[in-house]
C-alpha cells in the first residue's frame, strides 16, 4: 500500500504565505514526478506545479513567481511554498506522486486526500 499524507493548508489573508507538505510512504520502489494540483468550486482540477526526480520543475502561469515546489528524495516528500497569495488561489490542493512499487518499473499515479487553502481578501 501507498499512503500520501498532506499538511499545511489553512486560512490566510491575501498577501500571506502557506507551505504545503506531502509525504509518501509504504511500498515504494522509485518515485518519478511529484506535484500539486488544485480544484476550486465549480472548476476542473488543474496543475499548479510539478517536479521531476532530477529536480526539473514546471509551473502553471498563475503560480510562476509566487510559488516554489521542492522535494526531499530521502524523505519522499514534496513541498509547495506559496507566497503572495490571492483570493483566486482558494481551492483544495491535492498532492500527486507518480511512482513504481517494484523493480518492474511501472509508474502509477497516487493522490493525497486534499488540503483546503482559503485566501481571504
């Protein structure tokens, strides 16, 4: 089994900061990419940022310059530092991890339970 445990969401005023964490545990052989998605009410889930095993990053245009994704490979943990938050960032944020559970490298996507981020104006 694989578990993803997220933390760090909450309520913050516009202009504030939050740091999300997601730790993967269980039967994990190797992790490929890790990332964060978000879903606002009435909208589709969208990519916020992702990071490869080699440290390459990709950001949504809305996140560039404000958010920073990082990972700790030894701890199988991914972080999202969010600065200069705006009300439009309000959403449920989901951690995504693409990993293989055995040496037969077959990658599958796993999702966290979601953490609420609310930015007040």
